[in-house]
C-alpha cells in the first residue's frame, strides 16, 4: 500500500552511553556478571541432561544407556510428561485439564485391578506357574502370587500409567524437546484405538457430569461426580488383603480397558532385532529413570522394574482369558473316545486352545529370557541392579558422641534416655493391664493372682487347634482364667453396674463394653511396641503381625511358647514369603517383666474379651492372632504399627522413631554394646563367625561324627520337645542375643543364660559400666562432704541432726536408712482419670518401705479419707489425722451466666472484657484463666495476647517464670497449672468451663489470694452447658459438695 517503502528509525535517547566505571564499582559490576553467568551454568546443569566426561565411570548408566538416549533433554519437561493428569481444570493450579489422558490413567489402573482379580478368581495353579516363568524351560515351584492389597496394586500400576502419559504427551503436538522413538505398525494401530476409546470415555464422562450437574441444580446440591467417585474409592479400599470378599468376581473389561490391554501387549510383544531403544517401551522406561537431581540408581530402579513385570504378568493372564473366551460346559468334555476317533479330524469337534495354552505361547514368545523382548531387557537389568545393590555399601547414618549418645539422621539421644523410654513404656503397659483391664483397684474383689513361672510348661509338638501352653496338663495355674475376670467383675458391684444395662436383650451396656475394648486396644498397641523393642533383633511387621497365641487349623502352629521360664516368640514368616514360599524360623525371647504382661493377658484378659466380642458383636469366628482386627473393624497394618511406634517413642523419648529407623538404631546399639557373637545381624541369615569361635569345642564333636552342627541339630539326637524346623544351636544363639539385649536395657528378673557349664563372655557395655562404677565409687570415697554441702548451699551451711551420719553411711556403702516419706498434694491418688499423673496414682506402693509417711493436702473432704487410706494401704487406726479449716475467707466466689443463644465469639469477647476489667481493678495483681481443652486455651490466649499453658506446651517453665516475675500479668491454662503453683499476688481466677471435679475447682481457685489479701474466683458458664459425667462422677460430685 501507500507508504510501504518507509521504515521506522529508532532515535537514541538523550541518556549518555554506558560508561564502564572504575575501581570498586567496576569490580562490583564484574562480580554481578560472574554471578549471572554461574547461575546460568548451574541452572543448565540442573535442568538439562549433559553427556559428562569420558573418565566419569558409572557402570549403572553405562548398562542402561540412558545418557546417550536422553542427552540434551530437560529434566523438568521429562518429569512433567509422566505426571498424573487432571480431568478438570483447577484454578488454584497451573496444570491444564487433560480429560483424554485422565481417562487412560484411570483405565490402566482399572485394568491392573481387574487382571489381579482374574488371577485370584479365574485361573488355577498350572496357569500361575506358567505366568511366573523367567526362562523357556524352567520349572517353578512357587506360582504367581497376587498378594498386593488395594494400595499396593495402585503403586505397582503407577509405572505403567506413567509410560502411557509419556506416549500420550509426546504423540500430540508439544513445544518441548522430547526423546525420539517409533511405534511398530501393530503398536500404532493399538495406540490409535486406545486414543479413540479414551476420547469416547472422556466425552461420555463429560455428558454424565452435565446430567449430574442438572440434577444437582434441581436438588440444590453442590456436589461433583469427582466427590462421589472419591467416596466410592474410600469404600472400596477398606481391606488389607485381596480376599474373596474384598475383590468381587470379575465380569468383563470395558472398551477402553480392552484397548489399553491390547496396547500394553503390543509393547511387550515387540522383538528387538538391533538395539534396545528401538522399543518404545524401553524408551519410556528410560524416562522413568530420571530424577530431579540425577538418576534412579540400582537402589531405586529395580523396584520400578519389579512393579512393571508383576503387572505385565497379570495382563498376560488377562489377555489369555480374553483370547480363550468364556468357558462353556461343553468345553469340559470331549465326545471322542478310544473306540471312535474319526471325528477328531473335524475342526468343529477339535478342542480349542484354552487359557493355559495361550499363556504358554505368550510367555515363550515375549515374557522370558531368550525372547529378545523388552521383558528380557527388564529382567536382565533388574538382576544387574540387584547385583550392584547387594555388593555396594549403603550410606551410613549412625554416629556416636562420647560413650553413650547416639546420632541417627535428625535423632539424638543417650542410652539412659533410651532405657528410660523402654521402662516407662513397660510401666505404663503394666498399669493399663492391672488397673483398667484386670480392675486391680477393686476393693470388693480378691487380689490378682501371681504368674507361677516355675510351673509353666509347654509342648511345642502339640498341634491341636486352639491349644497353647495354658492348656498343658502340667501347667498349674492358681485360678481358672476362663472364668476369673468374669467372676471378678461380678464381685464388685460398682464395676458390675457399669457393664450391665436393664431393658436390653443381652443385659450388657454396649457403650461400657466398647470403652473396655478401647482400653484393650490401647494395651495391645503398647504391648506391640514394647515387644518390638525388647525382644532382640527387631522383627519386620509381617513377622510380628503374624504371631498367633494358639494353634490354627491352617497353620497348624502357634508362635508364642514358654521355654525355661521365658516367653519366646517363634516366627515362621518373613518379608519374602509371598515370593519364595520359604519360611525362616526365628526365636525372640522376652524379659520376664514383659513376658509377664503377655501371660496375664492370655491367661486372664483374653477369655473375657473374646466372650464379650462373641456376644456383643455376634462374631462367629474369633482370630487367634495376637494382634487381630479391633472390634470396630480396624486392622493392623505396617502403617498402624508405625504410628504406634512413633507415638510411644515421642512420649518416652521426645522423638519419633519409625520402623526402619529403629531397626538401624537397634543394630547400631548392639554392635557397640553387645558381644560380637550376640550383636544383631543386618539379615537373619548372616553367618555368625564369632559364635562359631566361642562354641568351637561343641562343633568339634559334630565334625568327628562326620557332619556339621546344623545337620546334627536337624537330624541327630533331637529332643522330643524340639519344635519342627528348629535347630538347638540356632535357638541358643537367638536366646543369648535376646538375653544380652535384656541386660543392656536393664531387665534383670530371673534371667538364665543356659550356659551354666562355662563362664559367659562379658558384653562391652557390662565392662564399661563396671569401669564407670569403680571410677564413681573412688571419687565418692575421696569427697569432702562438708565442703560439697557448702559449695551447693552456701558457706554458712552445715549438717543438721543425723544428716552427716546418714551421708557417711551412704558413702561407706552401708545400708540406706530412710527417715520418712513426704507426699504433697496427696489427694491426686484419688484421681479417677487414669491418664492424669499416672505415677502419682501408684504412690500407695511406697507403704512397702515400712517407714514414716507424711501426706499433705488442702483439698481432701472427710468423705474421701477412707478411700485415700485404702489406696495408700494404711489403716485409719495407724493414721494421726491433723485437719484445719480449708475455707478461703479472703476469696470471693462468683458465677456469671451467659444466655443460651450467645454465640461462641460473643462468649469469648465477654471473657476478654472480664479479664481486662479485673486487670484494671487489681493494678498490681495477676489473673489466671482456666479452660478444659487445649484448643480453647490457645484461642483465648491469642485473643488476650498472653501465654497458653498446657501439658503439651513448649517452654512451660519459662512461661511460669515470666508470669511469676510480673512480666506477664495474665496467663490462660488448663488444669496442668492447678498444683505446685504458689504465686502470692494472683488476684483473680477465671473459669470458662465447668471444672472436671469439685476437687479440681477447689485446687485451681485456691491459687488466688495466697498472700491473704482480697481476691476473686469467677466462673463464666453458658446456660444449658453441662459437663460430661464419667464413671458416675456426677453422683460422686454431689457427695463432695455436701462434704465441703
């Protein structure tokens, strides 16, 4: 057009040209340019796959040939192309909706689950033995096992889903540089069929969603099909094992699943004639080996290959079933006979190929070594990777600081802390068993009988179903465990009334039974963690979870035995059982203190518990597992045990231990502190050369007989009580390893080595402990007691009465003389909440010291005196009771009631106004606000701008110190601040909830006016708000109110 011959000329701006600065400015500019250039180099090195140098040796990458194939590609793009797609756009994320790819992703998972169900329900052992082969003429004795649960089969399917995403995102137009590959003609046709089926499926889903949205508009609901699908998925994944009930009988594949199956078989069936990367499947598997910061090595990649191989075998079986068609009744019989076989040449009468024949053909053609297929490439690479893995040392994580402090990754603790955690868990487990399961606090019932260890007998050869050591005719138990707990409940009217309920068919209060079962479950969780820690070499969860307390019809064996006064766990299951079918027999012994808990549970609690389950939940079959599913249906899994271990270790150690972490920690501790012959092994099958050296004399006799110690134990002179498969020499090794571990943990009750014929070699920790004890004793004997007293208490300090005499007796090692025991706030012994200050509730056992006992409290009503004396094991005649008036005349009590219609925010604002008003009124005083729940305390503390004091709080000591010093005039707290606080100038106590008990209120309100000046106690409660009464607490409170 007109003017097209002109072009624009940019005029330079008026600014002066760039001038290179001098001096420091010039060098700073150079530094900026260097930083930019280096950042660019780092970004490129991190994102783009580079060839590397010729002298960089990496046998794994040289074997996989990933580097030449993917050089120049960007890692973020490769990882993005195998990421899970989304069917609908999410405004919160930048990821675009890919409905077709999402349909493929879902179809692949559905195909894998369907194929797994087919292996379970539709084929037999012959087909499964064929499908597991890795060689053409191989005889396998363990068939293909579809043992994965719902979650595991999803994890196994993910590599296949990622390969489909690689193909889908590289087949369409894309702006990033992608690896090159080429489909065969069959693969191209199968891929196009899969894309077409996915497009139809995605379109059908959209139509269904539109119809669903129309219904939702009419109903006024705002719920998407995605939410419904998620809810259905949650309902379908409530199982741990692929049982007949969990996986329904398969019917037929959908069209997209059939297309997906055809494409996967086309990928697998390609014969490689030149190089591996002529196969699209090998190309896609190379992308699966990429990580953000490098490559998946021989530790991470073989599991990926195993998952691909496992699902491929499922799909081969499914393809064979599709090719063979449905099984008709006529296929079961052949009309041909020995006398009349002329019709056999007729194709119509000839028997068609079945599933087994199709599986054989496909396995020989592309699923075994020698077929030159992608499967052979995967099998060989997996074997090579495992060889590298098992011949390469793993990264170390254990380090020791000083003598007894261990560092493991982010964990750090001393051996004293570790032992304290174990003994604390043992004590809490015992309290839970005795007080809450066996009702040891009952006044009306007879005392709990002792375990007669000397009369416990066992017969490992008795395999009758339901039998265990408690049923051995030589075992003499003091009471009948089948009826003891039932009768004990009946003897105590208070406990009996809790369990019974009128106007019910069974006469049982189901809610009370459920509460009791909750305590049983809590005990079993603690016991599982305790056994895992104290038994010796920590077992994997499949071993511990397989433990049975009684013989079973299928297994024919149990796993809990009695051996020379010790409880022993004998497991016959290990992590590779489902693959190899072999079992390892491993003995793990429990210390007497822990074994006693297990015997009590099996003897007295389990019969009562099982009968309650049979009656209340109408169970027809009761499991013989030591850790069965809860009455609520929740099953024991590795995840559940991991959470229990983390919870208990956090409580006792302040740090969370996982199963894998504790396994390494236990092995590290044993290598440092136990004898070399009894230190834990990385694997159970490791040869124990140190044990062989220590027992060389015993092995010489076996060699004279012309066989090894193992053969002697398996065949010759076996004891009549020896368990099937167990060898005496191995059993002694296991026992010595466990008992050495018990000694290290500090368990000493009646342990025998079984090595009385010779002196036991001392463990390193025992020698170190003796050295430290001698050193400590020497320093103590040289100590100037008077000088030490003055250093601690001041120069004017001096001993009073018989203090010097007592200290000298202790230093000299004479018998300790305990003058008296003083217990402050002794009313805590009466607390009816078992989870509150549990150790205080056990103070009554101090009566065994037979010395003077002084008990102090300001909140004990006369009506509770007898109960206190009973729990402290003293008679009223033995007590000199000194009681003074407890009324606080300087404290004004007041209740402020809030209307029932008031909202939570309004109530909170009223509390804040009241607190600020009290602070203004008492200009130099302090205010404490009490609440019952930690979240409520935190919210109110935030509103007031002060500290929140509760039992889980961090830095409680510093909070209390600031409050006492006046740096903070108000604090919001739970009952954790109710005792042991003597701050004189607290002028007001505010309760925003009903106190748990009258005693709690007296204790907490008693914090006010400790200096005798006028103070207040205000309670702000909402109309209609009632506190929950537990264990008939409401009736007890009425009595306490009257007593006060």
